[in-house]
C-alpha cells in the first residue's frame, strides 16, 4: 500500500503529463488530476480497487489543510460536449496519513469532458468547482 500512496502523490504533483491542478477555498487546497487507468501498474490498480482498462479514466482528488490531507465528502459528475452526464462515485483511500478520493469514468473516445466536483470538509460550507479535461482512450 505504500506504493499506492507514492504513486498517487506522484500523479498529483510530479508527472508533467498530469500537471498539478489545484483549487483553493480559504485554507483548504483541493488537488485533482485525471488520467487513464491503464497507466497504473496492475498491482496498484488492484490495491486501490480500480478497474485497469484502456477505456476507463480516473479522477483523483485530495483535500489538504496546511499541507496535510483531511477527510472530505466528495461527489461529482462528468459531462461530455453532447450534454451526456455521468455521476462520479468516489471511494476513499487512506494510506500512511494521506487521504485520496478516486472515481472511475468511461473513456469512449478522444473528447473534451467537463468535470464538476463537490467537496465538504467537516462542518465547513460545501464547495463546488468545475474544470475541463481532454481525455484519450489508451490505444
């Protein structure tokens, strides 16, 4: 499992292909990335309970306060340019003090998707934000 945390941390901050994306709400920083699940090693995907496939994408979300991961309620949806919407079902991953939230979504073709994420930490007011991401099924 330490390998899982290391991989997810790298995906959030180190890989140029998955440049770090961050949204801030006061002292809360929300880091997020989108990638194809086939990029994961089979053992890492299995440990995280992810479907490793050329046609499955993953949204990775981490909420941090003062640089430390904090538990959150995370939900969201993904919409294509035709307006077709799919709910994102996030699962929490706890690893060595890190807290991540992962959700899978289908990758049908090269397309631009709009992600809307909703996040609530403790008793704080819920926060929402959206971002666009071009995705590619692995060939």
